[in-house]
């Protein structure tokens, strides 16, 4: 998983505006549950846990959404649970409705959240193979921090990108060690014979 970040004081995001786009905290649980494909109970539980839901609109139509974690967060694929310091936010569970994809709405929503939330640092992850998420995150001005990767013992570490200072912050936030050198993106890939994820180049 790729980790990226945006800090207050970073260069302004150069977002191409989408006509009639606006984003705000979701205030209609039923609408949020519908577009997020969640039950009302799950929406309520997330809110009780300190997660803030944002919805982006084109005109009056809800077209994109995402969640901001303010207390604790989890990355299920990596079995990580971590506490979020007061000056940080973790962004997760973003999606754009299929009929609205490809119009630059994801970076617009990220940009709006960064402007609305009172925080110093914002963190987000995406699967390396999810190129559309990567493009949206980069377009929004987030900087690459590194790759979360499995170690031979099955635990997770962060392989830093160029900015080691931010990678140290990211590793501390997630509670994982900072690593040097390539490791496996998949716990099964430690055993190359058993793994069939086909992530290696042909």
C-alpha cells in the first residue's frame, strides 16, 4: 500500500475546478448510507468513533464521498490499528459514483477537506495498482511518503520514498518500523512458491 501526505505549508493544490462542485460534512445519514453502501447503524458507529463523513456535490447531486478519521483508524488489509494525534487526519473510504468518474471529482473533494479540517497533516493510502486513486491523490498535491510492505515475519514496515523526514512521521503514526530496501507487498509473497498474486514482472 502506498502512503501519501499533505502538510499545512505545502504548495497550494492546483485543482482544476469542476463547475458547480461543492463539498461539506454529510448531514443526511440516509443519503450517506445510500451512496456509501452502508447501513444506517454503520454510519452511526463510524461517527461515534470520531470519523467525519464528507460528500461532494455537483449542483444538488451527491457524486463523491470520503471519511476523515480523527481519533483512531484501521487499515484492514494490513491488520493495522493506530491512534491519530490531534494535529493529524487520516483520510479513508473514498469513492466517486460510477457515472461521475473521470471528471476530477476525487482531487476536488480532497482539496475541500484539507481546507475545511483544522489539522496540520493529512495522510492517505491506496493500493499501488489503483492508478486512478494515485492520480487523484497526486493531483490534489499529496506527496509520496513510501510503501507499506510485509516483512518476512508477516509484520508490516514502511519503505521510505525520497522524503525520509515525512516517512519517519508516517511510520510513527502507523506504529510500524521504517525500513530500507524492497520487501514483499503480500504476506504470501515471502514464500514465492506458495504465492499466486502475480505481482512479479513477467
